C-alpha cells in the first residue's frame, strides 16, 4: 500500500513537470524565396552605318563604271551586346545594296544591285550570310557573353559584273541574338 | 504550436513556364550605303585618224574638182552612260587647207562633209559642215535624240557627203578637219 501511494505520487510529479518541459522546445517557420532570370539577349550598341562612298571604278579603262569591290570588302563595324544564357545563338542577314534612285530593270550590261557577304563575330563565334539569297544565314551558338559584335563585309559583287547604274545604293546587315530555351534544371 | 512551412513561389520560377517565355531576342543593324556617280565613257575611235586620200580629180571632166570620196566609218566601242537621259552632241569641222593664203576666185580651200553618230538613241546625231570657199565658218554642231535609259553600245561615226563649196576647184595642199563626239547628260531634264 505504501508502495502504491508512491507510485501515484510519482505520476502526479511527472504530470506536474510536463509544462516545464514544453517551454524549452524550438519551433521553426520557413519562408522559401524563389526567383528567376529569364534567358535574354540585348544590344547596348544596336546600330551603325557603313557609307562606302563611290562604288564604281573610275578612270577610262575596261573596268570603268563597274563595281570597285574594295569599297565594301573589309569594311567593319563593331556593335556591342550580351546574352545571359549558355544556349544563346547568333545569326546575321545581309541585305543587298539596291539602287534606290533607279528602280526599273536595267538594260543589258548594267546592274543596279550589289551583293556581299556579311560576317558577325561575337564570343569567338562567326555567323555569316550572303545577300545573294534572301533571309538570314544559319544560327551559330554564341553562348553567354558580353562585349563586341563585330560585323565585317566581304566578297562584294554585282549580278552580271556589269556597269553599275548611277544613283544612291542602300542595304543593311541585321544581326540577331536569340536567347533560345535552356533545359529545365 | 504547429510547425508552419510557408512557401512563396514566384510564378516565373515554375519550370516549364519560365523558359518557354524566354524569347527576348535582340536585333541590331548596320546600314550599308554607297553611291555611283553619273558616268559616260566613249571607246577609243577605231580607226583614227581618218585619211580620205586624194580629194580632187586628176583627170576627166571634173579635173581639179572634188572627186567622189567614199564614206568612212569610225567605231567607238563600248561607249556607255550609266544613267537615263543622255545624248550625243557631234561637232564637225570642215576639212580646211592648212595653207593660210587667201583663195582666188573659182577656187576653194575647204571640203564640207556630213558626220553622223548612230547607235545611241532612236535617231542619229547628224551635222553637215558649211564652210565657205575661203575656209570660213568651218564648224557646225548638233545634238541627237535623248537616250531614255542607261546604255552601252558601239557608236558608229560615219563621214560622208564630201563636197566643195560651190563645187569650186580645190587648192592644192594638205587639208585637215576634226570631228568631236560628246556623250553626256541632256542639257535639261534627264536623270
């Protein structure tokens, strides 16, 4: 009987002690913070101009009046831009120079179009395109980079190697940086 | 106290949505321009100079008077203008004796002729000299029709219809004349 009383007392004591133990247990709440950075490309220097001047050969020789290819070949301009994703690509489209003041079909022996090849170089990647065919050239991986996008012209020619019709000629090179879709992690 | 986990999710961070929207393509342009100046070029005259030889008859009923001189044609190959609206101007100077002495009555020291430049426009540029017997006023000029397009062609300059003023007797000596062909934009209009 005495033993029984002690046992009860022990239970009471244990019960009485329980609130004290609850006061020392930690509780943790968690706030998870997520964000993202989308794949992106941007030009910080998005345009420039090449004014090639007189495009035809001067003088009175057999080539007088025909394209002076030195006026376009080797011309370079440096744009600037960046892409923040490893899957970014670059393409270039060379749009031929066309006589904007003489718009009809030229007679035999004359040309009113000047073609060329444009090459864009960024992050050691080269994208090229010829203006002979419409549309942009093939895209090349350019990856994550920031800095120069160098545009170079080469291989200029006229369709029939004929005499160039007098007038003003205009074309352009379009460089496109595409971020592409990166694989989901 | 219940354990509470509160998660904040940005919609853009959801896989499959975020990357599909990543289409921020950037395009830059380099304008390329140039000009081609108006240009006309005449090919080298072939043959040149032209020597018509003996111009007076040395016998017969017309002895001493101008003989029949066959037409001469000079070609200017590969002549061109790279613009619309060009024309040819031909200036001819009669064959005149290089002897400056005055001529006696009944004699002439000039030979006139017709210069015709063909194969440029719809019609030729033609001029006929009208020098006097004494060699005065030997030069004449004319402009042909307008060529409405850029053109490259072999120009033919034909010299013909050689005559002496009043069909007088020709004085002896060397004669020389000149034909100048000018190819360029028309005086008014033209591109």
